[in-house]
């Protein structure tokens, strides 16, 4: 794996018309610089629309009310909104393209969009063409790519087409509740590609690497999503892409992370873990990560595989053993040197039964002459058969020469039923590392410089190829564990490592410190091709070698609970010392008489295992954060909600004025509405229609009396409620003489615009689906009229919010947020008192009874709780931390009956939200 795909979020970087913010974590230059240092290419995805699972699809919230025409079309007002943003992106990206010495190799146009005018709104192709023109005129020289939502051939050619067309594929679906129920492999990719764009590489811009987990008590959790797309899925479905001759593949996601603040869309909660190979907390899911790593090593090691054609049947044949389920295969061949790769799986890819088989290859005259073998090659020779477990796929390689960058290409591998993990040059030797399950037999035939020269081992059997004595057949018996040397000589080294042990084998690029003469020194096959293999550590982050003092430096992680042997293969021959995380672990001075090529050192973590015990947070302080419902609260400084028109297609149902938050500049987080009216005894209640997205909530008060809360809903993407219409009766005695106030506290609750974020585009390509009418969509006072409405959201709205560091999506309109109580740089110690969240909101005095006794009850409302924690972060330790909401008698983070809502701020950053009854 040699590249990453990265979104640029329009809404995050262009928070208001004419305002751009590419500072702090939004800056692109540090990303490009780091990619150059690591050796990763970048496919940039700036939209304007980027993704269905972020609020508004990445379109800024202000655009949803500011633009009068249809979004994602050729509408002039929409063009005027996105063009300055794209111009800014192009300006920042252009200097970092590969054509100018940078890591950016492609830029994607828009995202998963149809090109037809018979669905959605017309003007799509024209918009895409203007987007392409804007990119080109801004200096973008790298290919502009398309990611179709399906095999629809949208923008393959014609107006608005890109340079490289691709389509997305999520063949397993998103049913994480039933992770063991597989769907069959899709085998039509090649056929579609040959029909749609055979002149371009088969490109999959998004191939399923996990799934999102929706809101709701029935949501299975991301660990189930990881099982749905586990290592078996990666083996079968990823290799099916290889078999389809796909040449550009992006796994979505390799790391999903956290959708903090108000970034998510309403259908998912704060976490965007996605069940990916790297979990939200940056921990590795070992089996998933290892399988992707093995595939990445193979692709890096075998450049012959880059240029292949699918070879029709007739010259090769799969012969299943008696009783074995049928096996499907595709044979890919390099037309230049005829190296071949047979990719096999069960014909019914959902099967869990195992099979065994042989293969027979009819060898071309050219290969017969080059390799000096007869016309028919039968595999295997020593083993009884080739094993294929249920839900497993394999690549069988044939006729491989020595790696590139060699003085003279020579024959190396006649065939192998084991997977090739690594093949390359290390310390001037050709290194070949095979891998396979320890429960299976494996076999390979290699040309060795000294005939039958194999390291003795009880799990190795060897023989000379019967047709040609120059090839040694190595049979790996079942039961072999760990990494085993098969052959080591002055110019070649061969090893076998079982699949489980390969999870701790690493082959990082060996950075040679000193003057750099290559333009891309850290990019494999372009700059450096130096590498070493390191076996044993939980993770190897980097390796470097200093010719000045002949020191090999390794940086990585050890499992603190294990003692291991650190094995290094391919150390530079002049190596004199080796360091691990800066500490010397081996000195190879002039007295060292051994071979420096393969070295082993006993290792154990010198850092004590972290204390994983749960740390309960104590010493909480509390301050009320809803003064807006107190009698006499002065809202004169708030915005007057007096608009009578809106650009949104979803118009209000009732009421004189438009009460949509974003129309007044309040798009993210909590928005508070206050409707004023004069006292009339017969005014006994109000009907409100409130729109907030999946799982939203809004609490309604009359003066300082709480009426009740209305709730949206989403239970595992079922029973979805995004808008409610309810009658709110005024309790007896709630009204007062003079002016009265209805207060609506519209709770954000996670994704999209005001309260639950904005919807993505999904319903028959209705591009205005992102323009959700978050707010009060209708109001009617029984037997009365509202005089006026006031509205308040985040301080300053989207134009003038004060916290530019954390950005527009970090906070909303709660009183405590407007006061900055959550930010350590704005401390406020006035009025705080000891009170813990477990106690609920403090009781308040509500009335004096007939016996002159003060009665108290718990109240509804909003409170800020804060505490302090001292972190003792150990130097050199990558410490992963999580915060868990634990209810009494419940497992962590599980739903409860009590529908409270909690937001977690850490040093001013909103890191998570919890809807207790949903999860």
C-alpha cells in the first residue's frame, strides 16, 4: 500500500462566505510534508461534496441557506459559493503535486454523483465541467478522477468527465448485526470495465474496508463491523479485485477515527471507527491489519504484477480433489515476461468448507526455453495437494525473475503455492520470504546457486525438480510456526514464516541519512528501494541507517507483556551498532565474527505495562447553563427571527416568520428560540413542529416552567424520526400578567446542521437533501399571537465565532459554550460548586406549600460539569485513552432508559456526544 486518500472538508475550511481557514489542524502543508517524509502518495478529495457521512456531505452549512438555487448543479449562486473554495484549494495543492516534487498524484472531482438529468435536478454535467476547468486553471496538473457510486458509467466520457474513471464497491453491505452472513463476491467488475473504460486502469476509489454503525439500542457496535469485514473478507474480496485486474484500489476506511464536534451526519454517532484495520483509538486490529499488510508487501515486492492481462482458460486448469467444493480461478499474466499469477477462491465465496486441488499449466515455448522445463507444469510435486480453506483466497505465483534494480535479471521462482510476502534486494542479496497457514502444506520451486542447499529443519522436505535439476522443490509441512531460514548464501536468502507470525514481520523503507540525491528518497520504487525485514515487534515505525557511524536505528513498539527475539534480516554489511528507540541493543565491532545479514536479539519491553484500570473521575464542579428559562432573562441582544422568506425548498408549515437556525447564522450545535406573547387567559398552549434530524431532541418551556421534551429517533437506521409536531399545553398558573415567553432549547445531538447535522444527498439524487430545515418549522399559539421571536446559537454565529483554533464545528449555543466554560484558556471560577454528574441536575426551589414548607424537586435543564485530571504520559509510549459513560449496573457505553444527553469536552475540544437511550 503506497498511497492514502484524504478529504478536504469545504464546510470546515470555508466556515463563512469569503472566509477561509486552512490553519491549525486544517492546514494542508503539514500533511504534504509528512507524506513526503513517510513516502506516501496522496489522492486528494476536496469535493465540493465529499461524503455522505459528514454533515451536509461537506457542504458548508451557510451554503444551505445562502444559495438560492439547487446544490450540486450548474446554478449560478451555487457556483459563486464553491468557486472561491476550489480556487483556494488549487492554490494550496498545486505546489505539492508529483509534477512539482510533491506527494499529490491525483485530485478527485466531487463524489459519487450521477450525470443524468432525468433524476434530481439538471445541470450536473455542466457543474462538473466548471469544476474541472477551475481545477485546471488553478494549476492542477495531476489526473482528475471520478468515483461513481456504482457501476453506472457516470462521467466516463463527455462533458464533465475526468481523466480516470472509477466506481465504488461495498459488496458486503452494512449489516453489522449479522457479521457472519456473507454476500457473494461480485465477479462483473472486469466485464463492466471492458465495456465502460478499457482505455483506463480499472480503478476502485472506495472498496469496503468496514462499515458504519448507526444510532440505536440495537446497534451492534464497531467490533461487529470489524468481523463483517475481517481478515477472511480481506483475503477473498481484496484478491477478487486483483483477479479482476484492478490496478488502483483504495480501501475505505483503513482508519476512520472520530467524527468529533458537529462533523457527523445524523445517521451515525460520534465514532467513525468503521471497524477498520486501525481502530478509532489508533490501536491495530491485528488480523485485519496483518492481512492488508501482507497484500501490500506482495504488491510492493512483485512489480511484474502491475502489468498483467487476464489469460483465458485452456492453458491452465484447476483440478479439484474428489469431494471438494468447486474452485474458481483467474490467471493473470505479464505480457512482457510471462510471469503468471493464479488467484483462486471457492466458486461459492460464502462457503466455510475447505477444498484441495492441483493445477496444470501448459507452458509456452518461450518459457520452456527460458526456464528449461517441459511443456506441462504440474503443481504441486511433493505435497499431496494445495489446500484452500473456506472463505480464503490465494495467489499462486509462477515464473518470477529476480527483482528489478539488479545487474542481470535471472530466474528465481518456478512456482509457489505459498504466498509471497517479500521479494527484493537487501544488503546486496536477493531475499524471498514466503508465508502460509501453519495448518496447511505449502510448496515452492526455486533456483538455488548451489543446488540442493537448504537449511535442515524438521518441517522442511526438499527434492530436485524431476524435469530439471537446477530447481529445488521445498515442501513446507503442516505445523511450522515462526520464521524459518530455508536457504542462505552470499547472494540469496529464502525464508518461510507462518501466517500468524507474519503479523509481526515488518519491512520498512531503510532511510539512508545524509545528502539526498533522489527527488523522492522515501518512496518505494521511485526513490529508495532499500529495506530490511524485522520480525518480532508489535510494530516497527521506521528504520534508518547512518553511513557516518554505521548505525542501524529502529523505532517501534513492543508488547509489554511479551519477551521476544528481535530478528533483523538484511542489515547493511557495514553495520556496527543497532539501536531500538534510541537505546543500543547490539554492538558489532571488529571482533564480531558472525554474518551481519541476519541477526537476533532477545528483547523485552523496558517500559512497565500501562495500568489499564478504569480511573473514575471525581471532584466534579457544577454550574447551571440554562439561564434563558429564568424569569426576567433579557434576550434583547439576541437576533430577532423576523425573516419571512427562506432559500430552502422545505418551507415553514405555519407561523408568520421563518425559524430556521442557519437562516440567522446559527448552524451548528444547540439553538435556543424564545417566542414572546402577551398574556391572555385563554392562551392555553402551543403547537410546534420541530425539525432536528435523526435522534434530535428539543425541550419546551413556558416562562420558567418545563413542559416536556420532544424526541427524534433512530434505532439502527429504523424507526427514523427527524421531525415532530406536538401540542404543548401550558400548566395551570404558568402564565403571568404581561409578556410571556415560550422557550425552545433545540439540542444538537450530533450530526449535521443545527441539531443533528444536515442530511446527505441520497433520495433519488435530490441534491437539496443537504438543505435540512433545522429549527421550528411551524408554530401556532392557541388563542393568541406571538409578538416576536428571538434566537441565539453559537457566539458570533458562523461568521464571527471566537474559537478559530478549534473551528466552526466545535461548539454550539449553550450558555456555557458562549461563555467559554469548556475552554481552559477562558477560566471562570465564579459560582461553581461541588456536584457530580451521577447526582443529576441539582434540585431547585419551586414553591412553598400551604404549611409554609419549601418544596424542592429535581429540575429539567442544562448543566456544565467539570473536573480536572492529571495525565502522567510516559515519554516514548504511544498512550491510547478512551472515555466511557458507565451507568450503574450497565456495561460501558450501553443505552439506558433515561434519555439524558451528555457532551464531552476535553481541553475545549468536543470529543464525543452521548444520547443515553440510543447509545
